[in-house]
C-alpha cells in the first residue's frame, strides 16, 4: 500500500506539473459540449429521436475523451517503468494500479462538466436525479474506454502503435451500440461484439434513465413508448447495463495487466 501511495502521488505530481495539458483537456470538453448544446439546443418534448441522438453523443464523446486521453499513458512511461522494475523498486501490479487510480479524478470531473453543459441546455430540464444517473453512466463508460485504452497501449507498447490500435477496439463498440442497428437484429455470429460493446450499455442506460421513470416523469412526450420502440427494457439498467459496464472495465484492466506481466518478463 505504501508503494501504491507513493507511485500515485508521483503520478499526480507529474500531471500537475503540466498545467497546459490539463487546460487543453478542460477546454476540449467545454468546446465540444458547447457545440453539442448549439446543435441540439432546447429540444422540444416531441423530438424523442433527436433526444436519443443527443444522449448517444454524450455517451460517445465522453468515452472518446477517455480513450484518447489515456491511450499513451502507459507507453510514454515504459522506459522509466522498465528501469525501476529491474532495480526492484516496486511490483508490476502496484505500478499498474497507480496509473489506474491516478486517472479516476479526471474521468469523473471532466464528464461532469461536459454533461452539465449539455444536459441542461439540450433538454431544458432541471431533474437532478436523471442528471446524476446519466453522469454515473457516462463515468462508467469512460472507465470502460480507459480500460480499453490501457489494454491497447500495452498491446501496442509504443505510443504510435497504441494510437494506431485504438480504433480497432473502439469501432466494434460503436457499430454495435444499438444506435444504428437494433440489438435484436444483430446476426448471431456477431453477437460477441454486441456483448462486449460498452457503448451499447452506456447508450441503453442513458436512454432508459431519460425516457423512463427514474427521477420522476420524463421531459419527453413519449417516455416509455420510446424505450419500447428501441426494443429496450427499463429494468435492464440495474440488471444488465451497469453491471456490464463494470464487468467490461474489469475485464480489460485484467487483460492489460496480464499482458503487461507477459511482455515485461519477455523483454526484461
């Protein structure tokens, strides 16, 4: 635990020493949120399809930020990690989880800022419960995309290779998110991509929360009818979507850790 604390503290100090990068990340979220707000400004209650599209964009864009902001976190520090690991400074597990824990504050605060701007300008509602649910869903989706970024970065090993690999992991999740093809219409031999699509669970969860009974009556004119039209089940939020996001996140982190162990012992 002491090693984990010291490594996490060092990682935070490194992040704080680069305020320009932190400002760029913040401006990135604010700028894109403002663009979405302008595009979908104050949707009327009968624009259910546009509302679903706005919710999908909120989930997708926050997850993209999580992916690309973390895709080079591990490769850029591998030379230092290899040198310190050879000297016996710490365990691989400790170093890996220090990187994971260091990214948690940004993955919580930045989506909160993004969603605050989008939610209250696009939907013109003040339902704090629905907003809180959607923020949690976006946060878990960002965690899933961050875990994918960690796995792709270890697999690529170098910053350029990791960046090149990232679309291969993100595209299937995007295609099978349920926004372009209904979940029930996916062919059997492609179901594995649907099952592993973290965007599917994030998108479905956000739609269920907004159009469903969570936090009271929805702002949309056709609430539950929209969920039914999209072939979704309101009970799926707690029974499937949230557990699936946590499970996919854990799976990719475990795979990244196993791969890091394998590649480290092979190279060092």
